[in-house]
């Protein structure tokens, strides 16, 4: 069964606005990863945050991790139409492979 | 796509026939994975491999088998295809341990009639 659950399932914003997506999970993790998927394509890794980290940045992306609440958020600042995609969180616990959530569909309207 | 190719990219088959999907990588990574992606379910792990001839089951392995006789190739076989196996299948690799970043292939769209 899925470990991570993204929220919201779908998000529509105007270009230039910030987009925030959340991920909640159930058990302890080694790390949490965010991926993007453009329509009809494979997933692309965005960022990995380890369980002992609280915040990480990569360009316009900011990821936070709160292990006490078992949650993470992905913030995309100054969104662009090209950011339109589905975004997935994936968790790793123990020696098991990644377990993906069902994703958030982001639409950025120009 | 990190040197990962999948073949075929599209396939239509009939219920009851065997189907084999191929994942090929050019960078000698140890870990390889097969996922299926369905609306409302996200990505679910079918099988994965941590070396030649070393494989393990994932969340949705029933009706699927895998083989890895060479580092670069990971084959997924639907022993007797069913309509419920209509899906998009993705192969992925990871550079280090199974917990690290994964890189995905372009996917195979399979329709079972």
C-alpha cells in the first residue's frame, strides 16, 4: 500500500504564484523524495531530503520535512507554465525501495 | 532518461497471451525496478532486482515474473495477460542502494484487449 499521501490531489494557480504541495506518511523513513512527471513521460527526480534534515532548497524548489508530524511540503516559487505536471512524493524506510504516493496534479495558467 | 530505454513503447495484445517488456540500461547500475502506473493508484512496484539473477517481489507482483541475466537488461513478463494489466509500465534504476534516487525510463503503454 502507498506510504505517502499527497495533498491536494489537484492544484491550479496563475503563473508567478507559489505552489505548495504536501505529503504525509505513516512510518519512520530514511529519506523522502519528490519527483515530477510531465504528461506522457517518465518521472524525474527533483530533490531528496534525509530524515535528519529539516529543509532543503534547489533553485525555485523548497522542501521541508517534519518527522514528528510525518509530513513534508514542496514549495515551487514564482511558478511558470512549464511547471505544469504531476508531483509525487516517495518515501524510503529501512531497506525497502521507494514507495510512491498518488501525486498532485499542478496546473499553472499563463 | 539516464540511459534507460524501454521496448516496446506501445503494445496491444489479447487476453491470455504472454507479453515481455524489456528495460535496458547503459550505465551498469545494480538496482533496477519495474512499476505500473494507473489512474488513482500512482506508481506501484511490481518487482525489482539488486543484481544479476537477484530479484524480489514488490507490492503488485501477482501475474508478473522478471528475469535479469545481464546487468543491463531487466525483463518483465506477463505470463498470461489480463485486461487488469492494461497500464503504463515504467522501468527505473538507482545508482546506489535501493533507497537512493531513482531514474526512470520513458514508459511502455500496454493495452490488453
